[in-house]
């Protein structure tokens, strides 16, 4: 004969609970969101509710925060060791409203309500050890990945700096090369110029000597000078006779 299973009623489950009553929404809509956070860690459940697009997620978030606060202040359990052990939505009273219809009839409107309950409990010691180990591994992996990312960023920035500074370095190198070439060439050029100065002066002196004209008296013949003297004497005698 099979052993009878111990049935635990919903309102007798161990843990710290919080309840929101008379929520103006149907229980079926609330259960869709409650199924997403059942059995999750409190932090993970909060993230799921924060990114949920359903309107009832806001009410469930408030209920979850209330349950966590009750566990911290009433049972002295830190929030890091809590998980959603149970969550459910019970149907509440239905508000009946009517809308007038044709031929004097009335259309019935049922506005449903629900009661949302969330129970949070503390993890077992084995589960807590596993959670701590996973958190340490995740933190170490994140730290290693962050350090690797930082090294890559530093390498990229250094490469960009070197690429930006390469044209300036080449210009400076070319300027330095031209300066060094000028410095090395200037002594030889000065020596050549100094050696060429006497030769140039000698060439100039020779040209002046060649171009200098000789005295005109040397080239004039003696007969021409004597004829000129005789003509001057004849002219003087004629002037005396006329007077």
C-alpha cells in the first residue's frame, strides 16, 4: 500500500508571506506573471517583474517587496538568501455592473478581482553554498573579462596614438636629415670656396692687365708730331702778317 503523501495547505506553507487583496484584475491575468517568478531568487524575480510589459507586474512587484521586507524585519533573514517559494492568485469578489441595451434590456458587466499572495523562504545550506560558489565564479569571470576589455582598449588607444604621431615623426626626421646633410656639407663647401678665392682673384687680375690700354704717345709716329708743330708755327706767322 502506497504511503499517503503529506499535503500542505496553501495558507500553511512555511515562509514569510505578503498578500495584496482586491486587485482590480482577473486572477488568470495575474497567474501568467506569477508563473514567471515561482522558484526564482528574489533578485532575479525583481528583474523579471521590472521588465515585464503586463500591468499586473507592478502590483506583484509591490507584493514581493513587502514579503522581502517582512522576512528581513520580522524573521531576520537577509534578502540575499530568499527565494519565491510560493506565489498564487485567488479569485476575489466580482463586481456586477450593467449597461443599457436595446429594447429596454441591460447588458451585464462582470468586473473581476483577485487576491495575490507571495511566500518567500530561505535557501538550504547546500543551496546557499552553491549560490555563493556561482557568485564567486561569476564575479571572477566578470573581473577577468573586464580586465581583458581594459587591456584591449589600452592597446587600441596606444595604436591610435602611434598612428597619429607617425607623420610628425617622419617630418622631424626629414628635417633632421637635411640639417645633418647641410652640416656635413658646409665644411667641405667652405674649404672649396676658400680654395677658389685666390684663383678667382688671379683670373681677375690677369683680365685687368690684359684689358688695360697702352699710352697713346707710344703708338703715335714721330712724323705726325713734327707736322703738327710746323702747322702751328705757320698759323702763328700768318696771324702776325694780317695784323
